[in-house]
C-alpha cells in the first residue's frame, strides 16, 4: 500500500508501535528471576529478548558483531531510544538467558502484532475470495553432525553417521497483487517434550492448524500448498478446521485423479490479461483418489501463454480446490494457486539473501536457544514486512535506498554514528539523504 509522503509514524503499524507490542509481549513472559546461585538477576530478561530482536532487526552479521557494539555510547543510546533496551546483555549472557525460554512463549507476540494489522485495516488489503490466502511450506534452518540441543531432531544415516537438524512449517498471509507477506508464527519441527521419536511435518501441520484456529478463530483462510499436500490426510485436516484450499496437483503424484478425469466433460473458458492469454478447463466435484475417506475436490487446469520481455513462455498448471469453480472466480483461483511461490521468493529467499542471515548459526545452546532465535528472526521479518506494506516513512526511506539490503546498511551506519531520538528521525534522515539532521557522535 503506497501511502505517499508521511512525516509522523502511525500508532501501531510502524517500527515504534510494532516494537512496543513485541516488548509488551516479552514482559508478559514468566521469567526465572534468580540465577543458578540463587541471586537476583541484574538484567531484565525482556531486554535479552529485545536485544536479540534488535540484532535481527538491524541485520547484524553475527551475535559477536552485535556484542562488540553494545557498550559503545552511541549504540547504547540508540538501543534504548529505538528498542527500549535499558541494558543489552553480553553475547554469553544472552545465550544463557534465551536458552531457558520455551519458544512457545513467543507465539503471543505474533498474535498481538496480527491484531494490530487488523486494527490498522491492513488485512483488508489482503482479502482473497471470502477470507485471506495463507501459503504454507516446510523449510530447514540447521543441519550438523557435531552440534545439537534438546530441540534437535536426529537422523541416523546408513553409514553410521548421526546428524541433527531444525526445521519449521512456515506460513504467511499473501495476496497475488502484493509484494509483501504477513508471516504467521512458524510451527517448529522439533523434538517434543517427553517424546522419543522425531517430530515431522505432518504432526507440525496438525499443530499449526490447531494454533491457527485457537489464536485466530474468526479468520477464514484459503490454504495454498504444493503438490506434496495433495493427499487425503492433509486436505481432510484443512477442511476439519473450516478452511478452504488450493493445492497443486501433478499426474506423477495424483495418478488416480488424472486417470479418473480423462474423458469427462470439462467446462472451458479463455481469458486475456494484457498481452497474456490463459486457457482454462475445469470440472467440479470429482474424487481426489480412490482411497477410503478421500475428499471430493474441484479440478482446475490452466495453460498460460505469457510475454516475458521479448520471450513468449507457455506453462501448464493444475490445482484442486474446494472453492466451487466458475467463470467469475477462475482467474483469482489461478492467481492464488500461483501465488504459492511467494513463500519461496518473498519469504525464504528474502531471509537468505536480504540480510537476515537465515542460514547463519547465531548460537545453538543446549535447550531452546536455536528455536528462540528462529522465531525472533521471523518476528523481525514480520515487523519489516508490515512497515514496507503500511508505513509511509519506511516506504520513503526504502525508495531512497532502492533495495532492502542498501536500506539495512544505511540504518546500521546511522545507528552506529549518530544519536537518534526516534525511528521517525532516522527514516526522515535516510529519506532526505542528509545525516546532518541527526546529532553526530563525533566531537
């Protein structure tokens, strides 16, 4: 959403508002108030969480780099003014503190920020059919044969090697016409308390839908998944929680479906959008397969002929959905199915290539540290995406710097060199490309 020139931050949908929501949520977590020696802790554990969030927000290359700056007078001033951090912990202390926090306690911060998006009417811009489009996919964060923690899943290899890994089921609210996504709290694929067996994406998927229903009971979602989800258990899970679905299908993975629809009477329609042409054929109410309990689905096929630069590219796509397919919604269903790639491009690729250090190990810990870092990284990404979608000050600064990576570099530069009173001052200074509007740290 382009809001044009803006000189004051919004109450909630801004860096100041969103970071305050996160801080208030962290303050509500029940922390251990004494250390292992029984002495009262001097540092606020909410400061430890906010410091880690600031590390991901500032796109620090490592925890060591963040730690080396924390005692600098300018850096300390800016941590306090912009992140509300009274005293940033050392890297060792941060790891020890966060290792003790069960990552489930961080879910509430995602819920509170989501509520702010609702109050700020941002979600209205993501309306898709009768609700919102939720893209879901699994991804790996960590794999090692030497480092492990209580949350790690374990893989025994045939050659006798043992490896440890972290994965998560990620989900974002997206819209075919918008670049920004709104991440929901990921469901971590990790060892569950008291369980001997590894966790898996199937169980994480069930927990995700349960949490989605509990935390957002009124949210109507259309779940977009890849072809691996085109099976009876997954579709029945989605429907049992009252959600719709658009799932990619392929002849190789859904052989019985494609055999069944051969020779059936399809409806056909053609739509042109600019230079692009789309030939659709569809049929409602066919069985997904011949297995017991198989759901009834609606099948859509699209042959897309699109002009990309000087090239004309033809691709064929096919999906199943429980939305009744008709001429007035067929194009939107197609766009929703193809938007599934936004969880790869606008989410995972952004985390890997836009400064979030997605594949960097900031510290593993013995209990929950790595899981906590995963969620705080995603929380920083959520805050950035909301600002990019809704905050005119952020949009103006980003437009000045052209790319996100360049913007992060400029933010870190100003953060280390100038005393900054507010995020407003920082974004205005970047937008005007005039650092002189900020008090210099130099004598």
